[in-house]
């Protein structure tokens, strides 16, 4: 029986089953128990859920166009995130002064997060929660993003990648060609230095572009961008602020969990 023909009924025991890199496009789940199920790096555009119980469900990801009980929730989520993180809403601005201010606000929030992690316990920045990136790993990912969008894309550097940058999961098989070592475990001081260096380069690009037309297409995009895709210069540059805000949200969530665990252990 092919995977497309596979059928599972009430007699099939699937508790704790793991589906990895499975193509389940068009699958139907009816009267299925999914209590505590976890979906990581999964794609569900166009998914339809009817009569579901999502009590205490926790969703992170791209929610554009998501409707809950007939309501498009994306604008509501965006408004709430902008309220929680002052400066976040300017990250997509075509005005470079506004966009830069958004990035600088994100960096201040990151500084506060790092101070909070340092106050928790030595090594808290390296602790993972439920398999998610630690704070240190997230910083390595932000360096990787800046290397691709800024150093490679906007600055035209042909060998732009830090050896310990951390790519998004789907791109991991490709990074060896970029000189990135997925097994690298740099000390936090090295990661912070690499991040600070890239931020300085981003600020330099803002200075260089002041007064120029940033609505034109960026000269090139990161190696992982789909062929034929175009982005305006300000959009490529704005990725840096958007990534810092998005990942701050995740590391703060996980740090809160670590703090709760530390209190419970006392």
C-alpha cells in the first residue's frame, strides 16, 4: 500500500508516533486524538480545521490569512506584538531612519534579555527548551541571516558566512558549501563578537544608503532565495530588524519557562 493509500483506524496504536519529512498533503484527520501533539518546522498553508478543540494550543509561525471562527487573526496578533514591543512596527518601513530605529530598539530589548538570562544562572543562554534554539544558538542564526541578506546580498561579499552561523532547518543540507559548520559550538563571547561585528556592518549600510532610492531591487538575495524572487533594498535591509524582533519573542518565551523551572526547583 502506498503512502497515499495509507489508512489508519481506531485499531491502530499511533501514540508517540513520529512523522519526519513525510508528505501528508491533502490528508484528512477525523475524530483523531492529538492531545499534546507537536508540529515542528511543518507546512500547513490552506489547512482547514472544523470543530476542533484548541484549548491552550500554542502557535508560532507565519499566520497571514489565518481565520479563527471567521476572524482574520493576523492583524490582531500584529497589533498585540507591536504593543508589547515598542518600535517593532517600524521594521518594515521604507523610511530607513524609522527602520534603523526599529533595529536599535530590538537590540536594546536583546540586551535586556541577555541581562535577564545572565541573572538566572550561568549557562542559561545555552539551555534549550523543548528542542528549540537556545539564546546563544539564536544569536548564531541572526549572524547567519545578516551574512546572507547584508554581506552577501547588499554588500556583494562572495565569502560572507561566519563558520558558526546557524541556518534555518530546511537549509541545513546546503550550508557545507557556504563554509558553515553545523557541529560548531563557539563560546558565547565569540558569538556576541560576531553578532556585534555584523550589526556594525548593518549600521554602515544604513549610513551608505542615506538619501538614496531604496525602493529599487536589491542587487542580489541570499543563496537560499527562490530563483526569480526580487526584493527592494529596504526590504532586504529590513529583514535584520524583523528577524531580531521575531526571535526575541521566541527566546523570551523560553527564558520564562526556564525561570519557572528554576523557581519550582527551589
